[in-house]
C-alpha cells in the first residue's frame, strides 16, 4: 500500500509502504526502553505497589507454610496409634494457632486448631467431626476421645508445600496484583522493588475540539480523546498530566509542549498526524526527530513517533476509537513488556456471532483490523458497531477488541477470532 | 451436611444445614443494600469517576456525530456530478475540521478534512488517494480535479449514526471505564452521578499472625490476608482502612472495632469464624446481631454476617485463598449488583487441562468448589496448586477462579468448566 507524501510534509521521513503492526509495536517498545532503566527502580511498601511491575525477581526467604500445620480443627495424632477400627486416645492440652506445642506422647491426641503447628511426633490430624464426641471438650485434658483409622499425613500441611525457602517466589516483570502482593506478605516481605510510574503529558489537538461542559458551536465536537485516554492510562497505572486542547496552530502546540513537558516521561498527542492539509502535530514536529508513518492497521493507521526536545513522543490519530486501539496495540504492550505493568491483555479465542447483521465481517486484505465486540458467556462474540473509528457509543457497549489479522478479508458467523478483554 | 454447634457458641444462631452459595450471595446483597441509597449519590467530574458505578441513567443531550462529517481526507462532492467514468470538478475553498462550510455549488468539489462538516448540497466524499492529482494543491481554488464515480453517502458519517439525541447513552448501574467516560465526554457531559465509594474497615485476627517485616517466632505466620484483601478491595474501587492485627482476645477485638468503625460502611474481618475452640470473631460478636454459618463452598465455607454496632459486618475465614474466594463470590458480586461497580466478573467457558497431574479433579458433592487456575490462550485452563486454601504461591500463579458446582464430584481433562478471570 503506497501513500503519496502529503503536501507540505516533505521534510519528514515518510514510509512509502505501511509498517506492520508487529514492527510498529517493536519500534514503540524501543522508543520507551529507557523506562526500564535501573535508576527508575524504586522500593515501595506493599500497600503502595498494587498494579506496579516487579523490577527484580524475589526468592522466598522462608518456606510456606513455615512449619507443618493442621488443615483442620481436630486432633493431632500419631497415625500408628490408629490402626484398623481406630482407637481411644487420651486427650492432651490443646494446641492453638500461634503456639509451639509440646511433643505428642504415644497413645495421646492433642486438640489442634486450623493453622496450628503439628506437635513433634504427630503425623496426622483427625477432623473434629470424625471424633467421638464430635466437639471439643471444655476441659478435655486427660479424658479420652474415640478416633478412626487415619493415614499418615492426613490434613497436615507440610512445611514448604506451597513454596520452599530459596525458590523463586516472583519473577522480575510480574505485575503485582492482590495475589502477588499477598504472597509477598505471606513471605514476610514488607516492601518491593518496582519500576517508577510513567508520567504522560496527554495533549488533544484540533480547532474543532471543545471541552465537555462548554457550548458546542456548529461544526465543532466535544473532546472525548482526552477523557478516554486519560482513563485508559490511569487504569494502566500511568500518571497522566492533561494539557488544555491545542488549536491547529503549530506554534501554539509547540509552545504548549515546551511549557508542559518538563518531568514527563512520554508525550502523547491525538490528531494532526494524518495526510490532510492541516496536520498540526506533523507541523509542530517538523524540526524534531519524529517520523510519521502508516501502520497496516484499521483503525489507527496514521501514527507519529520520535522525541520532542528529547522526550519520547507518540502521536495517535484523532478519532477516539483509533486512540484507544493505538493505546491497546502499541503503548500498553510496550509498557507490559518493559515494566511488567500494566498486565498484558490475555488473548482469548471466541466464535463470531454475526446474527442480526446484514453482511459478513469484511476487512481490507493488507490491514490488521481491530473491531469492537461483546464477549458472551457462551464463548461467542458479537460485533458492536461497524468498522468506523468514530463510534464511541458502540465502544462503550463493548468488552473486547476483536482482531482480524492482515490477509483475512471476510469472516462469517461461527468463525474463530482472537479477542482481547478490555 | 450437618455440623454440631461449636462449644461455647450456643448464643449464636447456627445453621444446621449449609447455606447454598446463591443464598449467601443474596443475603450479603441484602445486608449491603443501604450502599445504593439515594443519599449516597454524588456528582463527580469525569476525571474522578473512573471505576465508579453510574447511579442514574443518562440520555444523549446531542447526537453523535452532531453533524454529518467526512470520514476521510478528500473531496466533498455531489455524487450526481460523478456518473459513469467520473468527471473533472472545479476545486473550491477547503473545509477544515471545525469550520462551517459554504454550500457546495453543483459541478464543484471542496477539499475536506476528516471530521469536517459536509457542506450543504454535498452527499459523498472522494478520498484524496482516488483523486487526480492525489494530493491537495497548495492553492487549489478554481483549478480542477479528476474524480471517479462515487455512490451517495460514501465516506459520510451521518449525524446521529452513533447515537441520536434523546436515546439512552448509558444505563444506571454501568461501571464507568475509559470507553464509558469517553462517551460522556463526546456527549459534552462534564460530570456524572455515581455512588459514593464504600469505605471498609479491614481487620485481620489471630494470635499466630505477625506483620510482614517483623521477626517470625516459631509457630507464627505472616499476615497475608490484610495485604491480599486490601489490594483486591482497592482494585475494586473500595476505600480501605486497615486496623492493626487483632489478637485472639475478644475484648481486644471489640475495643478495636469500636474505636475504628466510625465512618466505615462495612467491617470485614478475617479468621475466627470457624468451629475451633478459639474463635475470636464469633466471641466478639456474641452480643451483636451476627450469624455464623457454613456455606456449601470450598474453600471459604465458614462465614459470619450481620452488623456490629449497626455497621454491616462480614466475617471471612482465616486462610488467604478462602479470603479472596469469599471476596470474589460474595462481596464483589453484591457491590456490582447494587452499585454497578466494580464490574462483575465475566464468566467464561474453558476446557480443563489436567496433563501432568496424577489424578482427576475431585470435589465433595455437596459443595461448590472454587479452584485456582491459569487460563491459556488456546482456551484450556490448568489448575494451579491443589484445593487447599493456604496455597498463596499457587494463587499468585493463577489468573482465573475455576468453578466446580455442587453436585459435580469429578472432572477430567477436556471437561468444560466455568472460569472467572481475576
């Protein structure tokens, strides 16, 4: 697919063939590789690390469980004392969780609570409901309990059965969710090395764009890109700085970027990257090492990337769906790969359900098309809206992105597609 | 499944049959129904509303798009001027996005940019790459362009084609993610009525439990429940207040709850709800309208619920996996149903892959078993760890909960199961 050089844009490097999605994703990852530099590692308490990427792998300093303990409320026993039909055993002092019990004498049973340490000598637990009587005695010490035959190891959680001291607990690059933070806490680790959050300067552009809440003159539209991308970025753990909306005057955009990019790790603009006659981002980047190119993707084909005054820069197209698709296809995967956070989208397979639609799903052969859909519990996915990139209402009714790879031109009901859950 | 009344707990109402998962979920929803009271609705700017539940449905105050506009950079034309082999048309002044163009005279073409208003009289857009010449002329006014035959409506986004003014844009109870907030912005709506965030007082209990970072005496374990649940709750949009760890002294727990529950909408404790001899939460709730019961679920069977000094209370069991399962099965769905946020887990179907495991998946017939697993891109799910509720490391390697409904006792490789993505 060859594109002509847009008028007035000859100073820029322009690709005469479209770049593949994979190649552009790799280029964005390269552009952002500095985010994973060693000097961007910080140590945070667990309560502040939710959603961050683990910068260094962590080995277990202790075993889990740290000691053999009971999986049930019941009686700790020596299994050899309970052959055949079981036996009556003399009841010893109870073992609460948190205590260090005395060794268990042969022929005795110790009341033991869930999580409590198995006494030396004991090798099994009989749950209280299998004992006669089937409840703990208020003052049981010295009385007898009738217990059934019980195999060695029954209801005993062996020390290290979840993880042994010295094993790797979490690999570098793990996204820290509740379970991963909970594991670190269980291991007694109170703080964790993570990558610093990425600060983004987010700039929407366009003479036609008006802030929500203001009156809407004829020919204008409200800015949805700013709200949409800010929310997607915050959800992904980025720190977002919003500029006001830039006009289509390149000098104004340049001044705005220069005034606000201090301390930002990344600049993201929307709009002004295409091949029209008024492409403010292209014009403002004329003297910067920025390339504007076409990715073989629909929507989200026109893209800009490079640096502005040394700050990494991504120029997304101006339509809201194109913006979100650009974020999900390029920025989010790059951060996932480099920092471990946000978590990568899990690709799932789903069967297309086109019932109610007049025609099959079609896609231009050279492009990777990204449609929006709603994944149903039965594993089918319905398309929400058409291929056009302005359909915000349809996007708001979607829960997945539906991928139609380059080379696929038509899909029918029942065909399998890859979807990414949003 | 009949359970005996634990010793010393006779003042409490205790269920002699286990409650079904569905019944307990409904009871928790009832307990929390006050969270959706009208006086808990607040109005937030879009940038502060991410992850909240929409309290009132919202109709579109304007159509999207607000006016017919171009889907491409190209020429706005009257399609009737381009029959058969096309025609040469005189080039008029260009139409940038954001402007209100003059009506298009017959026999002319107006350069138009993506998103710009279609001039009155025009009914189609010819993309620039189909024009001869295939780029915009620096001063094109009055010169001619050769354009191919073009059907009525081509590359025109009709006013209201995404949503028409007056239609419902978002239903009450919608969880506000990036796309939903983006839609509101596109509609010009700057703020939104949402339910107030729920504030939880989270209390972990147990003489055996030690804060991460402190030395670990013999017989003790580190507190992972607090970190795990705090993170899960924060991820779900709750405001979490952590108390210190309570000992197994009921008077101490009561004093701690009384000192810290002011302003909390909900108290959640972990541990001390089972049938052992030292159940601090049961004991501390002795004079409160709280019931302790057994849900037919594994893990997470023992549960407490009611109110403490009038504040809704949920008592989760003491093992970390049980805590997370309790949160995902009862608290999260109740908030989703009442407030629209957090979003409900989407149930998916997956085929079990038990390769590498010595035995099939087994589950006690009367119980709904919740296993942890990792969903693979090919639609299979592998179990992570066994059924035991202390396996934090296995949980940290999981991305789904695997449901084995009551009545199902054995599943083999290839069997289909319901999974919830974490």
